[in-house]
C-alpha cells in the first residue's frame, strides 16, 4: 500500500510530505519531483515508475498529489483515495485547493492525513465524521467532553458512519436534483456515433433523527419486479445501463429487488450516478458546414435546432466553433439570436445564446481569414462543442416516482424535485 | 555563514517559544517546527523541547507533538522513548479513545509493543482498528516478536469481531503480514469467508476493498459455494468507489472459474461489462486504469465488450494516455460484427494533430486488418490515402509503410497495388524501422517494381551508416532478389555479402552474411527453397501475450500497477519487432529445434523486457559454445549437410566461393576472440556491465571553494568519468549549500589530449539544501583536442561549470580505460607482433592479484569488459590490444607468475605508460 503521500507544487517543491512506511526514501521521492513534475512530463500516465518506486498522481490546479509505493498495490484504491483526499481538504479549508491554501493550512492537512491513512491504508474519509474530531482549521470543535468523544469514535467505526445521532430540524425538508450530463459524438457526416447520459441524483436532506428512506424511479427492471411480472408486459420505464450508489445505499437490497433504500447523510450528498445509452432524446441538433478555401479563408455556416417541446426552453447555450490558430480576422455576418465573439485564447468562435425556445432553429454565418504560416500542417479541424442547460427535461426520460421517509417521530418532510439536462462532452466533428 | 547564523537563531527562538507557558505560543512554535520538517530541514535538536509539550492538557497540542514524534521516531528512537512515557500514561487513560489510539501508533513507531495487547482487546472499536494495523507495522520490524506475543492469533480473533471496520482492518493487517511473510495467515474456510462477506455489507468503502482483496485467494470446494459467493459479491459492482467495483470484478472472475455451467457463467459475465464501462465516465486516471483492466479481461474473455465499442471512441478532450489505451482496447474488441465502425473511426483519428496519436492509429488500423479479414480492403484504402497524402506528416508515413509491409505479408497477392504507392514515397522514408519495412517490400516484390535494384543500391551505398536492423534487411532482400534473378543482381549481392561479413563489427550481421554466403555457395536450389519458403502467417500482435504470462498478470488484475506499466512498452516492443526478425525465423525453418529456441527466446524477451541485442548473442553462445572452430559456426543452419568447400565448376557462384575461402582465412585472424566463443565478448560487454570498473565520485569542488569570478562559495560538486557501452559519461553531483536557488548550468571541458568534449548538461534549478545528480554525455571531437601536450600522470580533465552562482574550474580524475574504444579493435596477430617489434621502449609492471591466479579466462573477460580486447594466446601469456579514443594503439601482454601478473605494455606514445599502468591495476585489483 502507500508508502507516503505528497503534495507538490508546479516547480516540484514539496508542500506536504507524510511518510507512512520506510521503504521509499525522501531522496527517491525527489526523483519524481525533479524528473516529472518540474519537467512537466506529468501528463504521461497516471502511474510512473522510477527506479522501482511507483508514483500515482493526479493534479488539481497547481498542486500535484502523489502516492508512492514499492509494492504491487491496489492503484485504483490509491488514486480514488487521492481524489477523496482532495475533496476532503477542500471541505476543511473551505475554499479552492491550491498551493497558497495548502501552505496556509499545512498543519490541518497533516492532521487530516494522520486520520485518513494508517500505515498506508486508507481509513476514514468522511468529511462529516472527521469534522467531529479534527482539532485545527475553521471547522474545529472543542473536544473536551469525554462522553461525546466516545460517541464520535463509535460513530466513526459504526455501520452508519456517515450520520450522527440526534440531528434535529424544526422543518423537515428534502431537495432532490436530477442532473443529467449529455455526452454526444457526431461524425462529420452527421451520423450520431455515440450518445450517453451520465446522470446524478444529488440530495440535500434536512431530516430529524435516523430516517429510513426509499427512493423510486421509473427504472424498467424495478417496475417489472414490483408489478410481479418479471417478463414485463409493463412497457413504461427506462433501461438503465448501470447505477453506482453512495455508500449509504444498501447494495444487497438493490441487487435483490432493485429497490433503493438508505439512511441518508445530513446535508448535501450524491445519492447515485447512473449511465444510460438507450432511447436518449437529444435536445439539439447541430448542422455545420465548414468550407476551407485554400490556405487563407474559411467559411462557416452553423445551424442549431432545438428539438424539444416548444413550451420549454434552454438557457446559457454556448456553441464553441473552432477556428485555426493563425486566424487573422473573424467576421460574423448573421446569427439570428445571441452574440458571437472570437476568442483567440480558445481558438474558437463562441456563440452565446441566453435563452432558446423549443422547436426553433437559427443559423450563424461567418468567415475567417488566415495569416500566412510557414508550416505545411493542415488544420486538424477540432470538433464543435456545445454547452447548454435545459430545465425540467431529462434526456434519458428518467423520472422520480416517489421518496418515502420513515422515522420514529413520524413526520412528513417537504420534498422538492428539480430536473436539469446539461451538455457534457458534446462533440460534433466537422 | 550568514544563513547558518540565521538558522541557529531561528531554532533558539523556537526553543524559547516551546518552553513558554502559554499554550497558544507553544502551539504556534510546534506548527513552525513541523513546517520546517516538511521542507526537509533537520529540527531534531528540538526534540526534548517539543516532547515537553505533550504534558499539556490540550488535545490539539498533543496531536501536533505526535506528528513531530512520529516523524523522528525511527531515526531517534532513544529520544522518542522519552516521550513515550507521557503517551503511555495517556494510553491507560481509559477515558479518551482518540489519545489512546495516538499513543498506540507512537509506541509502535518506537518498538514498544507491550501495551498493544491491551489495545487489541480494548472495548472501543476505534482503538481496536488502530491496534490491528499496528500489528502489521510491528511485524515489519520484528516478525519473531509478533508471533511470540501472540499478536497474529489475536488478529485472527478480530476477524470474528462484531464491528465491521475492525474486521476489515484486521483483514488488511493479516493480508499485509502474509504478503511480507510469503505465507498465508488468512486461513480462509467456508465459515470465515461467510463472516467476511457479512462484514462486506457493513464496513466503509476502504474496508470493502480490503475484504475483497483478501478473499480472492480462497478456492471454494464446490460449484454451489462459488455461485453463492458470486451472488453476494455482485451487488458491489454498483458501488460508487471504483476500487470496490474493480475488486468485485476481480473476485467474480476468480470464482467464476469454479462454475462449470456455461449458461450461468454467461449471465454473470453479461453483468460485468456495464459497471466497467461506467468507469470510463470517471476521472481520466480512473479511466486509464479501467482501460488497462478491460484489456486484460479481453485476453481471457474476448467477447464481453464487443457491443460497447462506441464507448471506447476517443473524445477530443481525452488526455493522450487515455486515447492510446482506448486504441488498444478498440483493436482488442474488434471482431466481425463491429469492425466496420472501428475502421471508420480509426481512419478519422489519422487527421489528428498529435503525431504520436496518428501513428498509433495507423498501427491500430494495421492490427485490425490483420485480425479481421473482412475489412482488409477498407483498411488498405485508408492506408493508401495516408501514404499518398502529399502534405501528410512524414512521421505518420513511416508508420504507414511499416503497417503496409505487415498487411502485404498477411495478404500476399491481394493488395499489390499498394506497393506502387509506397515506392513513390521512397524519399520520405527515413526511420530505421520503416526503411527495413520498405527494403523488405523491395526484396519481396522486386519483379513488380521498376528499378528495384537501383532503389536498393541507394541503401547499400550507405550500408555502413545504417542501423543494424536495416543492414540485416538489406542483406536478406538482396539475397532474395539475387535468387529470383541471379544475372541482374550478382554484383549487388556480392557487394552486400562482403559488406556484411567483412566491414561490419556486428556479430549478428556478420553471421547472417556468412550463412547466406555459405548457403548460396553450397546449394543454390536448396537455398532458394529456404529463403523463399512459405512464411508462417502474421498474427495480430497486439494483445497476444503468452498464456501463462496473462494468467500471472491476470491474477494481479486490478491491483498491479508496476505490472501494468510494464505491460505497455512490452506490447509496443513486440509490435515493433522488425521484420528482419521474422525473416530469421523463415531461414531457420528447416531446423525445427531452432525455431523452438527462438520461441522460447521471444517469450523470455517479452517477460524480462530485456534488449534483443543482449539475448540474441547469449542464446547463440549456449548453442555454439562447445564448438570452437569457425567452420562449425558457418555450419549454422546447414548442419545436416556436409560442409563442402569445393567449388562446383558449373556453379555461377564459383567466384564468390573462392572469395569466401579467402576471407575465411583472414577473418580467423581478424576475429578478436578465440576460446570464448564467437559471441563471448559481446555477451560479456552487454550483460556483465557490473565487471566494468567504475571509479568512485571524487569531490572536485567543495562548498568552501570560491568561484573564479565572484569568489562565491556554496556549491559542492562531485564527479567521475565512466563509460557505458561506447559513450563516455561524466557523472556530476551538485549540492547547493547556499540559501538561494542555483540555476542556468553550463559545462565546458578544456582542450585535452583526447579531444573529450561535453554534451549538453541538463540541471534543473537546485534549491537550497538540495542535491542533484546529472550525467553529461561526452563525445570525442578533434576540435577540442590538444595535440601539443601529451596527457600527464595522474590524468585530470580540466572542467568548468558555469551557473547562476559563479564559474568553477576544477579537475576531474579520469582513468585511462574510460578513454579506450568501446568496441573491439580488429588487429591481426601479425600486426600485433609487428607493432611490438617496432617499439623499443616498453613498459613493464606487475599486479598482485590472487583472484585471477587460477582462471585466466576470468581475467580475460574482466579486461575485455574494461576495453582491453584479447587477441591471441602465446605460451602462457595472453595478448590484449586496444586503442584510445583518439586511435593510439596499445598492446598488453599478461603473464601470470604465481599470484602476480606480469604485464608488459607497448604503445607508440610514451607518456601514456603510467596512465595505462594505473588503469590496468585498477581494473585487475578492484
């Protein structure tokens, strides 16, 4: 397992160095700082081996977080540990994760590292639990009451470490957000190569006590199972390729009858993520014509068509139309809606539309002139990108059917549900 | 000086603060101490002052002190022990579990484990889970102790604990101990496995990973049990933590081995793909790991992902390592049902701007085409488009040519039109590998190509400068062309055979040259059968690993990191194997046993990732060692036939044959090796690098040496010269003892008798207190040679380092054997004698070396590794020859006399004598 955990800045200086085992020396670790981080070769692969030491790393902003080992260990676990560690640090620092903040809060991070890992084995990374007994930082609490301390350790090691006893709210509420990211890849001939939806169900709970929740969605398999007819004459419901749950969800139960039951953490958490590839409703269609005239001029005609119900609307649409690096001028003749602007640092023409009603279409017509360059290289025509948000619309057709809450106080919480579909990796090749 | 003052006063100040009575002040001071610790400063002098703070009632301060102690516990155990008593008191403080756990950890670090027993049976789960891990720590330090105290028993007992996290940590600890001990302490049976699977539901994500990792070693007795286990693990595939998902996948695949019913198996396998594919929407690092694992699974179960092909399409924004891994997977999943969209997609990638990616895409097209016949046409069209692209990149073209040669081999008659397109681009083909491929095509299609001979001639002209693989290919192709049309190419083949066997120092090339020569001169018709024999079919070479190898890696699936990274270059290496290698196989076809050897060699080279060049000669050595005379070596490949040297009058090769005999004679004398076997020297140079005597680093600039310009001190430099293969290297270690950063390094070497000239030096800025090691490759350049002054003894190389601090002039000692030719010299016995006679002033000395008294051959290898090449034996003396990098010949006669070795040296340049003596003594006695 991990021999040490390091935080390194862009120059290769060590910000945090916590050793868990003795097999990797500081000198060996410096190899990575000098050879990889400082020389910017970091992008090669997430695992790098130098002289028998394997470095697993990920970079956020200007900080590279690294785990080292000499044994044949579980990479996936350590990489995931690094991600969670970063999230944890963010939660404790209460702001962005960058060199400055780490320098300011290094004692806190050392203390965190000491709790989250023991002898190179990840232990407890639940921010809510750790907040109970980490003594430094903004969220620190006074740890004087021995009884309380005992309770903390029991919770930390219990079957439900994510929720503490005795939570009270005057008004019990649950907010549910269904956020779908739509990934689309369209070939330059207009064929849809792949579409998939990666959705997440984010909850914010303000519930008293230890509530037992049951969450129902229009999952085809569940509805069949529930209707007592496994062959399924019920045609409603959608096919879900895969679901991943927060650790509070009882996986055994889900495997048995596909019902989603759990005791939720307090506050905001991601209940589940899911992936769907079948029967996806695309909210837009992009039809680009990009014509190159020699090496000096390119003509663009990009049409965007919204193909959802006309009573609905999409907001914050950005069509990112790539232009070559050696663009001299960029003229837009007409857009019909929104504004288009050439952004040299992104090598793209950005067409921003605040609001677009369903069932409508607009065309951007523009022209780019190019400066002469020496290189023979052709323009590699990167894909057109699309960002958007469509509220009250799910590309997959997923719907929440119910959320039942049982608690011994027998209250009825207020429930709020929001749906939104966003553009994820939306690429239209040209 | 000033920085030191500052440092010490800083420490003084901290000391004061640590001894303060105010808790806040103490806290701040400890924080500062820890900050200094992080940047690598030694703050151990403050130990007693810091540990004093442990008496404080503040938990926060206690934790900080703990952080400090844990860092120094290993290096200063005696000091840490002092602090422990305070913690021991805490440990008995039944009230506070957090502090008990802290105390427990610190004691382990200082080897105090008496109270660990108490902790293992503590009633608080937090203390127990910490204690469980501590057992693994102790085991690492003193395994005997751990057993003595019965810790392992206690740990095994914890597997029955009611708290799932305690169980998980006990599992993790036992797993770790088993790994270190090489013995399984996690004796799993049906009952414990059941317990562990129960705990799986209640522990946190990390605990689940530990449990999943540990049960993989369990082999269920019957199918039903395996199915039950699978059923209980399957739900984990839905977990949000990718390590849990992969751990579960690994287990399912393991327990599936015990399920015989195919229908049950298929149902389960079907459920595996979706969770893995979902990981491709995770962070790029996880995507990469998932792809590596998918590749591994594909080796065992080829048809799990074929329906998900589109999920492996590259996104524009993917990092390059994800894109490359996706290419591999796409080749892996290609089959009859999905191959069309794969080829279309791969073709699309060929327009990308990243040349590496384009090359790999082209290669992938080739691999898919070789794998699935149906798309051959489509793939070839894509390839043709790329080859004909006027403004396409040259780098991509190289790959296209290599791929084309493979396709032509797989589908011999089908795509001959491709040949014409390739020939058109001849001028742009400039990498060794693509050249080899092109030359192979020339040889193969010589009748279809106009002026094929002329085209090959252009490469023959530069034969001596070409890469070895290109040379081998030129040789093979010219022989092929000659066999097909003996009139047109007789001169050419003669020329090439001569070049290969006489002008080349490479044993592989020479050997193959001899083989062809001998074959052609012995029996041309049979040669034709051998050379133009039907070749074994090309297979898609990407994903095929050796079976046992896959199995081995497979058992480590999802865990292995080092193995994964080893896997990648290995695969490219196989794919990149030059065609010439395949050719060798063809030629040796008549000898079945040989082929087997080849195969085992291939396996070995894959497994150990060793360099081909090293293995090849070794293998030949084992085959040829018993035979000392050259005739037998020539017989290689034709053992069954009598080796005749008689020319057949009717043979068009009569002329050639005569030459062969002639050259055989001269070559015997020229051959610098005798009883070591033809390749002994080569093998030794390659594999016995350890015998090369590397000098120690010498401090050439101390941190108090002032620079020449500003008289600044603070840079320490250590250096040494050594040789690696044929290149001379200057190894420098810099230590920055100033407070600032030193950067902008440059290096110069003063004019010297050998013309040694440094390459570029690459040193990243060195910050205060850091050490940096770099190796400068040196070349021999006559422009930097000082012809007037002969080298002095002892020999130093005057070197200068310029950096942001100052300029430093210094002298690096250099032993003469570093400055000798890295490759064997070719001199004949006669030449040696002539030289020895012509030089009157010889130099003699003796070296005491009991080590080599009995074994002259050891001495020989040793000297040879250090660039003194054995020429011949004379009575009981051995003659060695070498020359310096600036071509001054040196002869050495070694005569053992009891425990001494009497050595006589002879060289035309007198001042070299003391240098040679020094080097030889160093080499023999070190």
